[in-house]
């Protein structure tokens, strides 16, 4: 039967998801729809293993329906009308005795990848066929988790009096300085893709007090690592009257909320538990260590890694530190010169800054700090960093309209997903990743 026949015969739409079928429906006719994961034919009897977004259902076919099923290519999309019955299978609570199979959309016989994951494909091939790759429950789970986390994040901010904002991604000049911007023609002048919402989120606290944004950053960096993309999602926040220590408290409790949520999601999965999900249950009630930059240098020197004061922490030193602090920890109070112009100096030691990075082992997840809100100091910091304050004119004037002191930070969402799912390549956590060699699909 085809979808046209189904239409003519007025076959009902789905009545149940696969995971909803249980013993209480025995004897009842139901309609399920999804894709054919497997067809097993043992002579007079056959089985279609039908998968939908919720899981798998075993369906049993005999006679004419079995005849139809034999010609259906795997991964085709079908409707199955069947009666729920008890099963001998240990893997399912019930099975369906098939009354009708309707093919809605036939899959090609030669698929580019095997979405069941039984035949392994490399990540590049999987990303080339991402829509199909997502039929693999393990892959799908990453994005279900991601969606759940986005909801937790939004709820968290609403509870803390933040409002969600959307700042432009097409901008007329560099948002933070630096040269890592994508540029393009914008009606006879140059436009850029925003490398972060930094300037806008700071401007918005002038009147909105607390704002957050979940949006892409675009960075024209020629990086070839497992943790860098050229387009990635960040959770940005900015709040008036908070200091960087308050901001660390806030981000720490957000991360703990997310860990708590991940712990719960792990229990929900039945047929396809998020078995790779790392919940870090033991960390939920423990404070994350806060280690100063200076302490990091001392510890690194003890480990034989010589770093001069004022130098940035290289990949190899972060890896060493990450062996000692192998979960979440903050590196705080960086030298001011290592930080962007908008970061505030420490009052008791102006060569140091009110700044922090949240690490997971060697992986940087968050960066933030107290912001400079004194416009004359902002101007001199811009000059010191070789940036012309003329190009920040629109931004700087906002600081003359009664700007409150404020703090903020940006959390790399894709990297956080790496930590939670245990995948070692950021591309696994992004639907359609963009890197130096990938711009499609
Ligand atoms: P920063 O540049 O440190 O800070 O970025 C914030 C966080 O974004 C993530 N991240 C990345 N993720 C994937 N691919 C990349 N290429 C990449 N680069 C960064 C990291 C990082 O911690 N304006 C400041 C934030 C602030 O102070 O509010 C900023 O852009 O997890």
C-alpha cells in the first residue's frame, strides 16, 4: 500500500509512539509510524522492527502483509496498523500483529551510511549525511539532551531576573578587536559577522539590568582542533551591579542545574539510555575550585612547566593543570594584559584583572569578568591594545549615559555538550558543524 492508498482508505494518523505501547493496550488496534530499521523473514512469519523518534517496536507479519514487507527497503518510512499482543521477546513489553503496512516514502537501496550504527562510518561521512545519521539513537540523544539543556538554561535565567535578547550578527566594525572576523560586502560597504555579542550585551545592561543571549559566534580562525569551530553557540550573560565573583557563583549554579538535569535525563532513557552521558553527580554539592593565575604558575613550575609571569597558559600547560584539576575549576585573576580591553583591573593590584575562565580539565568552557565601565579607562585600554577608539565611538558613548558597573561571561554550549556526553570531537555536538574545511551540508 502506498501513501495515496492510505489517503483514499482514510487510514488514521499515528495513535501511539513506539515507546508508549504497553500491556494495557493488548487487543487494541493502534497506528504507529516511523522507519523500517530491520526486516526479518523466517518463512511463514516475519518481523519489521519499526523505529520512531521514541524507540523501537517489534511488529509481526504473516500472509499478505509479509509479502508486502519483503520488498520494502530498510529505512523506508511506513505506517503500520496493528493489534497489540503479548510477546515472547525479552526486549519489548508487547509487539504488534500487523494488519496493514503502508509505505509512505521508500528509501533508496544504497544509503550513504548505516544509521543503525552497526556498520560504522567515519565522522566525515556521517556529517555529509547528517539528517540520516540522526536516526541513530546514540546520535539523536546528544541533540535531545542539547535541547533539554537549552530549556534548563532559559528557565535558570528567567528565575534570576534576566531577559533574553537577540543582538545583531551583522555588524559594521569589530566587536572585540582582533582580526578573526568574517567580512563581506554590505551594500557598498564592509559588513562583518559578529565574533560575540560582547559590546551589545554590555550596552543593554544600561537599561535592561540583566540580559542573556543564546546565539552563534562567528570566528575566522584557521584552527584545526577537536574543540574549535568557526561557528559555535554561546550562552552569553551580562548583569548590572554584579562582580566577577557573583558571576562565578551564578555560572557555577547554572552548571550544577545542568548536571542535575543530566542526571535525571539518564533515568528517562529506557530502550536507548544516554549511556555515554556523564552526570558528575558527586560534583553537584561541591564548590568548584577557584585557582588564581599566580597559583597556576606556581603549580606548573612545580610540575616542571616553566611559565614566565604574564605569559598566557599554553595548551600543554592547560593539559598539565587539567591532570591535577580534572573536572570543573576556575582560573581567576589573570594579568590584565592578557585580557580584552573591556575587563576591569583589580583595585588592589591594577596589573591584574577581575577575570575568570571556567575549565573542565584542559578544556575552556567559559570566559568572563567584571567589566570596565569608566569610559576614560576604556579609551586608554583600547589604545594600549592598538585599537582605535574612533571605531568604538558608538559603544563608548553609551558609557557616558550612566552605565552601572557590571559583569558577564560567555559559555561555549557545544563544548559543554562535549563534557556531558564524553565525545572528544566538538563536531559530534553540533548538527551541521562549520570548520575550515566544511561549509555544507
Ligand atoms: P571567549 O572568546 O573566551 O570569550 O569565548 C567564550 C567561550 O566560547 C567558547 N569558544 C569556542 N567554542 C568553539 N569553537 C571556538 N572556536 C571557540 N572559541 C571560544 C569557549 C569560550 O570559553 N566576550 C567573551 C565572553 C565574555 O567575557 O562575556 C568571549 O568571547 O567555551
